[in-house]
C-alpha cells in the first residue's frame, strides 16, 4: 500500500520542522510506503532549506514543490497533481502526528469498503485557555474531538473530514476533483469552507468515511487564536464561505432572503441569551461569548449571499470572491 501525504506550508519553517520530526519518529508498517509532498506557498522564511535538509523519512526524501498561486487550496491542488499512491493524506504545517498515525491508516484501509478517514485534532496550547473560550465553537481554534468510538460520516456523525488530518483513496480523489480555490484560507484572510465543500462532494460521490479516534494530530494553538476578536472574524468569514457553497448547492432547508431560516433562529435565540447573560448578576464569560458568535455566523452568511461579488479580469482566480475588511475585533 502506498501513501502520498500533501503538506501545504506558508512561512512556518519552525513548525514545519516539528511536523517532519514527528513524522520521522512515528511507527510505520513495513508494507506501507510513505512519500511526503511539501508545497511551499510563496514562503519568505527558511521553508525550502528545512525541506531540502530533512533526512529521508521512511526511506524517501520529502518532495519540495513551489506553488506561486496564493492560497491553501491552490497549494493542496498542486500536490494532488503529483500523487500516484493508493492513498492520499492531508496534513497541515502547524501539526504533529501521533506515533500511531501511519499504523492507523494502514489498519483502517485494510477494509476495501472504507474510502476516507479523519480523526481528532488535539490542542497543543501555547497559552492557558481563557475562561471565556466558547465550548460550542471548538472548530474556531482547530480543536476536534468526537469521543473514543469509530463513527460513520453522514450516518451517526455529522462532522466533516478535516483537510489537516485526512486520508482518501486516490480513486475518490480523481473522481471528486480538486479543492475549490474560491474557498479556503489565503494568507491571513480567515475564509473557510473548503473542507466542508470537499466533504460534501465525497459523500455525493457515494464515498464511505469514518471518524477514527486513533488517527490523532496535535494542533499548535498560538496565542493569537485565543482572542475574542479572532473568534468573531473566524465566524464571520466562515459564514461568507458557507454562503458561497450554498450558491452552488443550496442547503435543503427553508430560506429567507437567500439565507437559511435556521440561522435567523439561531441568532435570535443567541441575542436573547446574550442579553440575559449581560444582565445577570453573576456574569458567565463563556456564556456571553458563546451567545455572541451566532450573530457573526448570520452576518457573514448574509454578507456572502447579498454583497460578495466575483472580481473582474481574474485569470488565475476566476472563482475567487471579493471579501470585506475584517469586522471589528474590539478588545480582548
């Protein structure tokens, strides 16, 4: 069995080095061939040196590729052009793999009926998590844990395959096509939705996927993400991205003025909870911030549906959308 692992990276040479070190110390079954493909998305730091000076991992030097088109999706798609293995894996440069990661991949894909897998993102904190951190929004900081049972996507688990910890059979990669470059992060722009879009296309193609608790990565959480402003911006931009997906594949629910009606309901209940929390004699910081974020979800989706437009005369990004400046972050 052959596994190609795509790793997009942008100006994170130090973290990338940590990821490669963790891969080098992971267990690998003798009958699993692993090739790493690192896509440098216009980095200005020591990324190339880190990759080219890396010793062979599992008998092969990591492949270094440069992708000039800015954007994580563009980098992943560049890597997809090079894959030739039976399986295609996706990791991000700010992660470290668990020692059992590759052994888990080999074990799960023994079952010919499994088409894709994903697993937990355990936080590697750089600061103490604040009391206000919203428990209902762990995805903002990249924290994914769904328990210790294997779950089936679309059946008993409504999560998605995350692009920083996923493995797909190459036959499905060829059938589903590339990541949507109109979505996904570009530099510091917190657009999202590319993983949800790719996951939906996998399921639409009839693929069977599993959430596997043993497929663990440890996700670096910088202090910049543990701020209220980051949470607001993330929800706003994620809403914009989900609106673009809804343009192409409308969610099968009731809409109001182009926006799923349940988002208005979520925002209304959140506003009421926020008012109660603010008026409470004993304020709960987590409740206050959890109640605020559905308002940003609605604002982002509405902006994406009503105002986001496609730029003219774009040769390399014909599907790229224009986005507003970041919403105010306020203090904290």
